[in-house]
């Protein structure tokens, strides 16, 4: 059996820089026609020049693949002139609460002090992408952030807001309330609960932010995604860390899923008997919300099993060593 996907998109991706970028970018470029690139580099991407330099490095790392990096700026207070200059070159601005996850120390400390930049973004039609977690108890962080999403969605009704990597039923209810709000969902949050991370032997390679939640939350996410919710978009949150940073005391948060994301999604949607909903989740919902012109590219899969390698260079991938039912056939630029 064969399956063809038209312009699949990864709406939340960490590609890093330097050697890691060279190592991981080709995996995304092989499967996706484009991806939203996160700006949390060691020095966050906070200027147009940094956006352009990073984009050039990504294109070089991808080689000849028809892959479009949709760039983001790291949120800070920006002037109108800065936003005007940047807006043709970015898909949005990514906001991190300060210190909430990997390389987010320069994030926002006071959510009431940022309205001026948000008003400019609303006026200039620049989407706001948010890592929505409080600094409360780890299992409650996303839920506690919902009041902030609600305040922003109501105060800036024309601002496009993306709740990144949602993990809870609470986030799905907020999604229902606001037309200007969309959300990304990862592969791993459709598959894991906290039990997989710490219920048996602790699994550092499954440790990520936001942490995987309860079976009830996972079920709610699956229902919403599998039933084709029009404002849910796939975003892998593939976030590579070298093994030495994962297999140690003080394990870094992040799961590297780029090489397995699409074949495993095909498998999940097939098992749930809803393959017809997959194109909306991995492409058309994002194209509609962000008003994107798709890169003309199709990606084909066939139902031939393959075993996920234990390592790609210095990184251990999600589902390492497991056998997946669908393989990438080839891709063509049309
Ligand atoms: C991401 C990373 O490593 O950059 N980590 C993660 O656990 N998801 C940052 C993020 O998106 O939170
Ligand atoms: Zn992320």
C-alpha cells in the first residue's frame, strides 16, 4: 500500500546550530516541505540579521532538498521599525516564559509588560507562538498558563496566537473558545504519558517540556487530532541533544523525533482508522492558519517495515530500535 502526502509541514522544530544543525537538518528536509524553526539558540535569534544568517545556515545544511525554513524571532520588546523590517522574513515570534525550558533564560518575566509589542504584532499581522507553561508544579504548568492565553486572545482579538505543543484537555478547551488561537501537537504527546517517562526505569530520552501528562490528557489530544480539528497542526518539537547531555545527572529536556515523525504518524492514523484526516493535521490546517503558499512537493510512504536506528550521530532518536510499519519511499519536487 502507498500513501502520498502533499507538502507536509512541521510547525515546531529545533534545528540548533553548528555541527548539530548539519547532523539533524537533512532528516527534516527529507520528510517535510517546510518547518517552523525555533529561535532558542545559545544566543537567541533576536534580530533580522540573525534570522537571515540562521536561515542561510539551515538551507546550506539541507543541501538540495526542497525544504523551506519558516523563521521565527525570539520574543523581546521590538520597535515598529524592527517588526516592519522583519515581517517579510519571519512566520512569527516565539515567546518563552523566562527559564521555562532549554535556552529560554532571555524569555519573558512579566506578561503584563509586553502589551506594546503584542499590539504592534497584531497590527502588522505577525503571529505569536507561545511556550505556554507557568513555573508551578510540573504537571500543572500548562493548565496554569491557560488564563494567560485567555487574556491575550481577548485583549488582542486579531492577533494569531499558537499554543505550542499542547498536552492537556485544558488546552483543548481554550482552543475551542477563540477563533484566533490554534495549537501544535507533537508526535510524542500523542503516544506517551508520564508513566512512560518515570513509571518504570527512568527514560531520559523521553524527558521533554512540557512533560508528558495523564492518560486522560493523551486520550483527549488523540480524539481531537484524529477527528480532524481544523486548528490543530502537527509540530514535532523535535529537539536534539547529544547523548552525553541526556544520559547524565541533570538530563536536558527534548526528544529528537525528526526521522520518525511522519512514518509514525501514518502508523498512528492508520491504526485509528482515520488516515483521511492526516493531510489536514500535517499540512492544510497550518497552511490555512498561517496563510502559507505550499512548497510544491509530495512525500510518499509505503507499508514496508523498517527499524529505527539506535543513534543518528551523537543523538538517540525517539523510538530507537523499534520497528515502524511505514517507510519513506521517495520524494519529488514537482
Ligand atoms: C526544547 C529544546 O530542547 O530546545 N526542549 C523540549 O523539551 N521541548 C525546548 C522546548 O520547546 O521546550
Ligand atoms: Zn520546542
